C-alpha cells in the first residue's frame, strides 16, 4: 500500500476514534459538571497533573525511538518491555511517597484519598506500552482506533455512574482506572500478534534507545512544566474553585483541539520517519498545517463567538466565570495548530534535542511572565500570560522548522490565510446575528452553528477546493 493510501486509511480510523473519544469526553464533562462542584474539578486536575508528570517516563522515551529506528529485534524489545513494567511498579510506590508533599503544598486534604488510588494507573499503563508502540509502528490504526474507543466507553460509563452515586472526586479516579485496565487488556491481546517477550533483560543492548530517550524525557519534562505551570500557580496561589473554572475553559477550548490535532500526527509520524529528504518533510509539514488549520480554525472561531451561550448549556450556570477564560484560551488553540507538527519533523530528522531546546526556551520565558501575571493580575492575568507564552513558543517552533527543512514561509502563509479569511467572514455574519437576534440559548446557538458552517463550507468550495475535488477525494477514501 502506498504512503498516501496508508495515510488516508490510517486517518479514517484515527479520526473516527478521536472524534468518538472527544464526544465521549465532552459528554462526560457536560454530565458530571452538573453533579460535581467546580472545586472538585480543581482537585482532580491536581491529581491528574501529578500522574501526567510520571507518564513522561512511561517508556523512557522509547516510543519515538522505536518508531524512528524501526526496531524489530525481539531481545531488545523484551528488555524495553520488562523495563516498562518495572517502572510502572516503581512509580506506583513513588507517587504514594510523594503524596504528602503534594497535599501539604496545596493544603487540600481531599487529595489524600485520590492520589494513592490514582497511583495504580501506572502498573496498568506501563504493561502495554511496547504493544501500543509496535501497533503504531506497524500502522495498525484500525486496531488502535477500536481499542481506544472501547477504553473510552468503559471509562466514561464508570465515571458517570459513580458520579451519580455520590462518589464525588473518586468517580473520576475510578473511571480512569477502568479505562487503564481495559487498555492494558485490549492492547496486550492485540499487540501479542506482533511481539511475544522472551526472558531477556540487558540495558546495554538498548543504549541507542536510551540516548534517544534522554532527549525525549527531557522534552517531556519541560513540556509538562510548560503545560501545567498555569494549573500549579492557580491551584496554589488563587483557589481550587478558580482552577476548576480554568480547567473547564481548557476542556472546552483546548482539550478537543489537542485531541483532534494528533489524529494526523499519529498517522504521519511513522510515515515521515521513513523520509530522509528535506523537500519531502517540508511538503508533509505544510500539508499537515494546512489540514489542521482548515479543520480547527472554524471550530475555535465559533467557540469564541458562542461561548456565552455554549458554557451554560454544556456545563451549567455554575461555570459562567469560565466564559471570558474560554475566549482567551481559544487563541492558544489557534497557535497549537501551527506548532503541532514540529516535533514529528524533529524526530524524523533524528533531532530530538531541538524539541528539548524549544521547550526549554518556552519555559524560561514562561516562568517570569506567569509569576508576574499571578502576582498582579490573578486568574485572568495568568490566562493572558498563557497566551503570550504560546505566541513566543510558536515563533520559536517556526524558526526551528525553517532550520530543519529550509524556507517554507511563503507557502505556509498561503495555506493559513484562507481559513483565517473564511473565519473572519463567518465572524462578521455571526456578530450581526447576535446583535439583532440573540446569542444565548439553544434557539440561537443552533442557527449560529448552521450559518457559520454554511459560510465556511461555501467559501471553501469557492476559493479553496471545488465540489468536484471533494467528491474525488471522497472516492479515494
């Protein structure tokens, strides 16, 4: 199968899974937001942030290394397999040891009963890491998609049932454990067709993977700090309630985009890893940016315009303070569409150090900005600081992409300006609608969605892609 057909087939399955999982997550948030208090979301986000920190070490950076080097040796893979299991057990214990430090830092006693429970995610997650990586390496996107949808369904079902049984924050934790357990079983069964471990463990045989992984872990640590600095500062220096509002804004404006963007990256990276020429990688980068911006820009624009009506409908009136935060955070989503493909380019070129450097620069810039914003302007200052830092990070990523594949700015701007222009036209019409008719309630949200989609699609047929081209693309799928 050609790279193009493989990419299209993989994109279909990955897109289906990601859309379904995003719908599941959105439904879960919409349902439990009406049952659980805002402060509970703040507490859970602290615990989740702690888990995400240790997930950085989930495979010692082996995922990118195995795919980039196309590793097939059974003994080396067995060493990685047993190292992952050992890490899962070790981090389960480490998290329990660190729990008192986190509880004292945030002065939140409720964390004492959810952190130990959450720590059991790690033995479950780590046991299937190698299988997950190999399925991705072998482009088994159909299997990955089915497994991910199954796991998401189990997780959301357990969470919602327990939330209505008054389990409070434990409902979300048990839901995560149910998802992790289902994932461990399903991926182990599916991956066993590609790899059966042997009793072999010699770290010296995987030195090149470890060297590659050092940069991946370093990049992950810096990326974690960049991604969670706002949560840390808000939870510690503002309040858990404020963190709950910010978390809802993130879930609505950024989380779906961060779920949708990796669709194309999960499919493209294994293919890009086989490319060695700059021109091929440049074309791949430009196509990815074109696809991501075209799909995400109208969603983000629509969310900015309709936030005042969407937030109370989806999450209830308890989260009205999240509305202005959503309108700031959506611009971070715009920028993430441009930066998403950078890491795949760097890893494909065997330059994980550049991803590390970009995150280091972003963190150095972010620390003083977020600190000053928190000190003088509180929650909104932190949110604006988040946007400023994302803008700087985007400029750094564009510069590094230029250093890897050569000059691409002219075609890049040519790809991006069209969805931006379409969104501007959509915005003008929707603002007129809101001014003369209304902006809140389903009676106004639904017409705005229909009008906005009609304008964007109509401009697409007129200026970007003809109806005939769309039908030809549909036939190829």
